[in-house]
C-alpha cells in the first residue's frame, strides 16, 4: 500500500507509532498490519496466486511474516484489485504508479524518460527514454543507468533532435523503433533484477533486459551513411488544412 504514497500531494505525511513495535506508519492509513520476520526462520512455500502477468504464480519459498496487530481507521476501505489476463485493474494502477519513476530518473539520465502506455497491457511496462545528448554511445549509457530502478523488461532509447518531446508522445517512438534500428547492431542485452513473478526467467528475480537503441546513428558510432530527415508537412499547407476543418 505504501507504493501509492508518491502519488499523493507533495506535503508531509503525518506519522503515528505502531501498537506493537517502534516503527511509524501513516496516520490516515486505512489498514496497518504489524508484525515481524525472523531471518533465521526457514522459508515457507507460498502460492500459487493469480497475478498481473495473466498466469498463476507458481509456489516459491518466501520469509514468514508473523502478524502481531491489525489496526484500521473508522470506515476503512480495503484497497484491492482483480488480476487476470491483461489488461485488468492492476494495469491501470500500475500505469499511474510508474509515472512517479521517471522523475527520479532525470537526475541520472541525460534526457527525458517515460513508460510506454501499451506495454503489452501488463505491469511492469517497457520504459522509453529520450535524450538530447549528441555524444557517441550516450544511448548505451542511458540503457545501463535505469537497470536498478525496476523490473522493466524492455528499454527503448531514441535521440530527439532539438525540442524535447513530452512523454505523452512516446508512442511515436514505435516509428523510430521500426525505422531507425538494425536488430543485430542496436539490441543491447544485459542481466539484471527481474519481477519475482516473472516465470520466464531461468532464476527467480534475475533475468535479462533488452535495450533497443532507436537513436539517430552518429559517425562517432561507426555509422558511415547519410541520415535522412523526418518528413515534415509544410506550415502553409497545415494552416490551409486546419482552416478547412475549422470552417
């Protein structure tokens, strides 16, 4: 539940002490489940559960959480979602939560970063990063930097020319993904943290990440051909068409 706090207004969160330990929790939380885990206690099998991937999560060993207290506010609402074949309720909540991640990444990346809204209609979603830095292999650096920030499976990186585009326009990156890439040259595979619910990885919570460099290629990157300009409609034609539709 605490994962939703970054979406709240930017103000201090009032905290209160727990009933059975010295930790503090948000004072207006609907429910608070207090307890402890013993690191020396053997792991226990948990699952299976239906999950956001559209599959049943297979049983896996997890630490045991011992509940010492459950408290709630008056007229509390228990937040829950229905999961199943995507898209389900959790997809839209995930779409809201990932919008808080790019703001944290701007301190580390040399450009704009967002998440693809399509994303296979599942959580986690592919990340789309755009950077303005015209340095060779800057896209490779921007692929490596966000790997520890979440279990995104695919990073698509494209270089913008001039004005930075808003994140809402990132679906246009699919055009660059198809037109600006040579699959063998521009696919970047690295190993990193993965969603613990991802059943396709060889090891639990560890998998590979695919970065796709959809940037304009530079001579410094070994590209020897000329790069064509984007098609752009003449401003006079756009004005005439706009006038026809608005009349």
